[in-house]
């Protein structure tokens, strides 16, 4: 049981860390490359980093909401499992 919660926590952390790191890193390298290509330093860099930051925040919120829903459903199922059969019939 405890091992399952650790693996779940590590999966969530890895997924969220990916949403933080990868879009911003892509924005940094893409922005620097575009600035060198069009000689617009630092404007395209700032724009791409800002866009990638927004994408990163969107991904974080979506993943967090999914995880909250899963946790809420698991808590509800656990609560129902602890009820007696009579209490479960009353809930229906």
C-alpha cells in the first residue's frame, strides 16, 4: 500500500516536472535561434519564452485537475467501501 502511494507520487511529480521544464527549455532554445536568424535580439526570445510559459501553465493546470479528480474519486470509493451494506443502500 505504501509503495503504491510512493510510485503514484513519483509519477505525478515526473509528469508535472516535465510540464515545467520541457516547454520552457524549448522556448529558450527556439527563441535564441530565431533571434540569431532574424537579428531581433531579444524580442523573439522573450516572446517564445512567454508563449512556452503559458503552455507550461496550461499543462500544469490540466494535469493537476485530473489528479484532483482521481484523488477525489478514490476517497469517495474508499468512504463507500467502509460503509455497512445498509448505509450503502441508503446512499443509492
